[in-house]
């Protein structure tokens, strides 16, 4: 009798857990890191494109600039390290081309990044997106989730080292 009750309990737990897991979607994430030398704690946000393997997927992110501004970053995929990379993003009726350029980001080193007006336009595009943001380059296309982008940007902005 005990074995039947235990089995039924485990089966019920597995079925309910599976039901919850199937209903979630990945969105933007925020992580905190500590500089190995000066021990400064700093945030970084990122999101990985949907539907690809970890090796071939692209990701976009946001880091703290030297002046406390947000700096959008791009990782185009495995084993690529170009000096510039053009990406077209589309959210709803808003569509814009961006050129990410390799440059230094405090505490993170050399990465593909946006600055100035392009950085602001990138942040606005993801902040206002109601659905995934489509992207395309010369060689591939896909979608980046916009889930919690605005909240992650707010957390990072408030947590950048002063």
C-alpha cells in the first residue's frame, strides 16, 4: 500500500512540475560580478536568441559605461570576433540598423558595443517592445526575447558603480 501511495505522490508531483515548466519563457537576465583587482561589484544584463544551440546562438546585453551610462553589447555567435558587426533590429513597426564596433567596456574588456545615439535607440527599442525583437545580419537571423528588458535596464542603471 505504501508503495502505491508513494508512487502516486511522485507521479502527481512530476506532472504538476512539468506543467509549470512548459509555460515559461526565457527573458533578460541580470548578473552581478566583482572586479578581481579593485573588488568593485558591477551588474551586466543579457539575453540569448531563442531557438538555437548555445554554441551557435547570438546574444545582446547591456553593461555599465565609464560614466554610468548603459552600453549595449553584442556577441554574434561562437568563434566570431569581428571589429565591426552590422545588425538590423525590428520590434513592431520600429526597424533600425546598428553597427556594433569593438571597444573597451570598463571591467569587461574589448567587446562589440554601441555608443551615443545608437545606444539610446537600442535601449528604447527593447524597452518598448511588446514581443520578441527580430534581428538579421548578412549571415543569419533570429529573435531576442524582450521579456523584462526595461526592468533589467533599470536595475543596471541604478547599480552601476559611481
